[in-house]
């Protein structure tokens, strides 16, 4: 732990290292190939790393590829691109909760990736994303697009294998708690496709799910005997020297953390035949200033504690995945005023998901989500003053060729903001927020 703290204190030198390594990746000898970057590097089909070929769920091999720092294979062209086109239709659009482009087909987002092997021990996964409908102009009301930093994970890793030993250790510079996690039950990965339009997710979530692209962190991790995974991280606001990790996020919209905020992860994993199972726990403590533009004075304290599990069955032509995630958060205001009515609150988030893929082409999934917590009129300025939101998300998808996926999701709400009916006092029901989401997702 002492060495990790020293490593964190030396973050200003890590930024220089990150820049040098990225430049080295761009200047290294390149081999042309037509497949996305990791497939080019490893020479493997998508199904080798992703369960049923479906991003982002990793197979055992995919997890080892990530934990060994994206270094398996040979250096190649380090660039890939990804785009999402979509169509959203809400059951009963409302200007306060629904996307203004409801029932309109559109180009949603596009990403550029710089990723892959840098040296035998260093690799990177970095993403820069353009949101075509990021915000509305206050004067004209027209939607504006924006480029911004997305996922960033720069790793150093090494692996020691003997007749009876298999030990992986590594370090990561990243910008999202749980981004480094190799299982898709982590908060950073449990959502398949970005669904930012319409009412497609609860608007109350644990702080660990809100810090992506706003923080800079150093992570140290180990994976022993492909069984025990341990990770410890320290996060701070990604400003100053670390602002490249949150580029595109306005300072007034950025969560401002006080000092160093710890994140811890433990997991037990076991593979046997075509089966793979994991059970894990996570914890994060965060102190946040209520005014991001004036980071002084008292803070609100967040304590997230979670448990998760995953099961996979991978045997061609069938792929089955089942996932469970539960996070409980306690929020303590201390001397902070105006953030919440209660001195302390709780928030609980449950997510369940099961999916099936046939021949890495035809798939379906069913998800359930439930958010519950303390009633607080300041935190949740609705009639019910409660974050309670529940619903189901069935999905079907088709992958006609590698790197092209066509799918449809349907968000069916059974509770919204603490009630099933008349949750806003004006006759609006939870089912009015039901949302159909069609997408075409491609990469190159």
C-alpha cells in the first residue's frame, strides 16, 4: 500500500509517461489489416475475447487479455472507429424527461479509439467520443454536438507462470472507477449500448456510476491462479495536469472530489470446462464539494458498498451469461446545506441480466433494474420525493457480420420516482416513460 501511495503522489510524472507511451505507439512499426484494433493485434475473431462476440462482455481469454495490459499479440495499427445510429420512441413524450428528437432516426454517437500493445508490458485503451446531440443551444434551441474524453486505461502489467503458479500484477492510469474491471457486472460496463435518449435509465444512481470521465485515478491490481482478483485505486478530480482525462467536460459540470478517494475490489473466479463463474465485492468512499466551481468548505460523503456475481457458459454454438449487481450507498451531508433535506440518506441499486447468443449472430437478453432509497424533497424534487424506479429491459439483436450489430431494446417501467401512477401529481404514470430504442452499432 505504501508503494501505491507513493505511486499516486507521483501522478504528475505518470502523465508524462502516458504521453511518451502514446507517441511511441503511433511511431512504432505498423502492420496493415482490415479488422478492429484488438482483433488485428491478436489475430483472433471477436468471439475469442467477447462472449458470443458481444461487446463488452469478456470471455476468460478476454479477461486475461485485459489484465495483461492489452499486450497479447503483435503491435499493429492502433486505431479503430465506432458509431451508433438510433431511433427512440417514448410511450408518452414529456418535455421534462424525454429526448426532443423522439421518433426520429439519427446518428447518435461516434468514437475514435487509440488502443493496443505499446511494449511487451504496456498497453492502452483510450476512447474519444462525439455526441451528436449533446445539448441544446439556449438561443436557437438547436441541438449541438460535442467531442469529449471517454474511457481511458493505460496499463503496465506482467505475468509469471510456473508449473504450479500463475500470477498477474499491474498498474493502470484511468478515468472511471471500475473501468479496469474485467467483469461486466462492474458499474462501468453493465450497460450494453449507450442509451442516452428518452427515459432509458433511472436518474438516481450511486456516485461510483457518475464519476466516469471526471476523475483521474491510479489502480494497482493482481490476479492469482486465475482465481483471486484484488484491486485498489485512488481517485481525484481530473483537473490541472490530468484535465486530458476529462477533456470536453465543462468545469461547472464536473464533480469536484476532495483529496484522494479510495476504491477497492475483490473477486473470486473459477473456470471449469465451458463454464465460468465469479462472485465479488466492491467499495468506494468519496467526498464531494457541493459547488464544483468553488472547491472549499464542507463536503458530502458517499459510501458505496456492492456485491456482484456472473456466470457464463461458452460452448459453440451457444453462449449464456447471467449477471447480478447490488450497490448500497449512504450519503452524509455533514455541514453541507442545500444538497439534501435529511442529514443522511441511503440509495440502493439492483441490476439483474440474463442473455443468450446463438452462433455469435442471434441473441436476446432480459434485464431488471430497481432503485430504492430514502425520501428527500431536496434530492428528489418530485411529489413523492423518492428515487424509487423499477423496470424491465427486454432486448433482441442480430450480428450479421463481425463489427455490425442491429438491436432493439424496450424499457418498461413499473415504478418511476417512487410511484406507479400519478408520480408527478399531474396524472403522469410510470408506464408513460416506456421507451423503445432501436440501434445499429458498427465498428472498424
